[in-house]
């Protein structure tokens, strides 16, 4: 078994394009919001266990559905968790667009 394939499937977002830039932005935004706002230093192990749980769950789903690139699934899972825990936060996107996290 090639262990490196389990990790690289989560960091691949495709070719360098506008979609790639949006995916990188949302990955950074979602992971940093969950890490910094939902977990503090005392519960950092909980954040790591959340990441491992999502990683294993997405890998099992990918094996069943025959998916190869899992970066978007992980990013949207982190964004979903943050939006459900902070439903009335305002999210600022590019060009000044603001929406509530609960949409």
C-alpha cells in the first residue's frame, strides 16, 4: 500500500486556475476559523481528533464512491462545521461581498 496517496489526495485541488485559488482560500479560511474560534489551546487535541475523524470518514466515503481528489470535501466539511457552530457570523469574501454564515 502506498501511504503517501492517502495524504496527497487531500491537498490536490487541480491545475493552477481561478478555481484553484478559491479552493486554497476556502481551505485556509475554513481550517483556520475552526482551529482558532472553536478550539482553544486546552482542547487542541480535540481539533486533531476532528481532523483525523474527517480524514478517515472522507477516505471511507471516497472508497465507496470511487473518488480520487478529496481536498474539496475536507474543506467543505470544515466550513460546514464552522457555519453550524457560528450561524450569525458575517463572512467577508473577495471584493467586499458579505453574507451570514447561516445561509
